[in-house]
C-alpha cells in the first residue's frame, strides 16, 4: 500500500480517537465490488471506524455502486435522498464510489444535483480513501477523485473479510472484450493481471488464518496473464490447488472463447476445484452472439460444454443469459431455449437486456419492446424452473462433501452448507460439527431450492 495513504490512515485515526465512530458500506453488484468493499472496510477499521449494520446510525456511509444494469440507479438516488435528511441532523460523511462514478453522465448528475455528497471516488482510486476522508474531516472539503486511465494494481491494502472460511481473491482487473451490451470495459478499464506470487502469497496467508474456500475473481479469469513460472490461468489453478488447508477453489467468470484444454485439464486433475463451472452463454443464437461480440457460435458453445461434461466427471454448469438483446427475434430467442434444453444448467442467472449509454448495442434503433423482453424472461424462467427438480433428483442417495457455512436460513435448528456444485444442503445440528467444518453428508431429500442430508 502507498506509504502516503498509511500516513493519512494514522492522521484520521488520531482525529477519531475516543469518538466511537461507526461506518456502513452499501455494496451493489458483483463479487468484485464485494471484494473492493472488503478492502474499503479494512481501511476504515484501521482509521478507527467500527462497522454498524443500520446505515441510519452511521457516521460515515459509503455506497459502492454498480452500473451493469439500469435498475440500480433509481435505488441509489432514493438512498442518497434518505441520507440528505439524516445529514440535516447529524454530521455524516457520505462517500459514493465504484462503477457508476466512472460514467460521465452519472458523475455530472451527482455533482450538480447532490452537492451534499462529500466524497466521490471511482474504480481506480479506492486506495486514496484515507486521504479523501482526511480532507473532508480536516478541511470540510468536497472531494472528487475519479480518473479515467487504467488504474495501477495496489497490493497490501488492509482488508476486512465478510466470512471466516470463504474468501474472494481478485486475480485480475478490467476487461478487454467489449461485448456490445456491456459497460464494464468502459468503467473498469483494460485487463490487468495481478502478479502470481502476490496471489499465491495472499492465499497461503488465508489458509494459515483458517480459510477453506477461495474464489478467484476477474471479469475474464481465463485470460489471466502471469509470468515465466506461472504463465496462465491453468498454471495458476494448479498452483492454488497445491496450497495446504484450502479445500475448495472456485473462479468467476471465465469466457467460453478462452476456455482452453489446459484449463479443462486443471479442473479435471484438481479435486479441490468446484464441480460447478460458470460458463456465461448470454444468448443461444449465432447471429445474436456475433452482434454481442461474444466470439463463439451456438455450436462452439455446445461443443465446449459437451467436451467439459465428457472430460470432467460430475461436472455441472451454471450460466448468465440476457433476453431481448436489440434485434433479437422470437426465432433467435428459441435458440437460447434450445441450448437451455440441451445443457442441463444447474443455475441460470437471467437478465433482461438493459441499454447502457456508451455501448455499441445502445446505439441500435431496433431495441426490443419491454413487453416482449418480459415475456421472453418469463418463458426462460419457466423452462429453467421446470428442470430444477429433475436436476436435484440426481443428488438423492449420493454422498457429498459440504462446507458448513452457518445456521440455515430455512430452519434455524439446522446448519447450512454447500456441495462442490454450489447446492445448498441443510443438516441437523449436532455437537460433533461446527461452522467451518468440511463434512461428508448423504443427501436424503429434495426441497427444490435446497437439499436435506444426514451427516456421516
Ligand atoms: N443488460 C443486461 N444484462 C447485462 N449483463 C451485462 N451487461 C448487461 C446489460 N447491458 C449481464 C451479463 C453478464 C452479467 C454479469 O450481467 O449476462 O454476464
Ligand atoms: Fe462485460 Fe463481456 Fe467483459 Fe464480461 S466479458 S465484463 S460481459 S465485456
């Protein structure tokens, strides 16, 4: 971490001493944002702030925003309005950061219509938060700290993780793919990979602290670029799996076009790697895929999926699908349903296409009417849900390795954990098992959104 920022951490801590100040972070969007928020929390705790769940009682409120789809904007403005009222009665610092602040129109709107916001920061300037908070506290200054260049990678930021057993580790930042619907390459900048030795160092440390499950994060993890020793994503997976104490390794998201055989072999050869792989389809029709700039056809996707099923026993797939991309016809949408019928996806994250200013697809004048987009969404959801029971049935009678994550949200007398394929399993609590244990469970019942099992 920058020495300069360490000094600001010290200065803020001195100012805050004995004040018992509280912070609250509201995170929108993906796991990369969650991981950024864990770093923000790490810095805030070193500055003497303590976390509080209800942001209405906080002295420092941070919004870490997402702009991948439209609906997040209205929510953000609503929340900012609430905080304006709170600020009238109490000295609260309000900071807004993340992807939305990298969009010029959003930044302008916040600056002109929400002048009471104290700090605005982007995706490349999180590490400057100590300095920005200091300026606000000391000089009552409004700070805008957003840069457009591709940020550097800052190692060694303090971090306060959300779990004691599962940890996310960002391996690369940014994206170079420019899928025509997606705003991420514009707000997160070009692809930059972390040095492999830094990643390994972080995971070794996590294993010493008792972490059992690691999720490697990036917008396009399988285009990770390492060095002479750990060259690519397959090498990185192999090295991470060698770390003692780590029992399960996940990664999101890979891109089908970069899913090379060495990555398939790495999954096959390392039992620690989850048997659910996220393989974003986005659309099933080759023409739509081309217009999305996805760089694979329907057939290539199907072939890749069947190659993975063949080579990796017990594998299941999850996916992302967008319905109603501009120009998508009913027949073209049928191809998406066809792929879903052919590939028994264990999980589908479904999205209605959302027009993002600045992207290629947003300029098209053949946008699909809202009503049709919703109809397609409902059709896809129905098809997916009709397959959940069938998918669950294959688990009955099998023995699964489960990492116990906590009390079940379905029934508080039970523990809840996940299989290597990310299925929620609940088991009765007994004094031989505790949170964080990895145990063998025989699956006995299917309850659609979770399974029930007996501890062996
Ligand atoms: N509209 C709808 N969904 C989108 N995604 C990305 N951009 C958009 C958009 N403009 C979805 C993709 C991606 C996931 C994280 O979000 O499916 O994989
Ligand atoms: Fe967006 Fe495509 Fe990059 Fe994923 S790969 S972040 S969908 S541009």
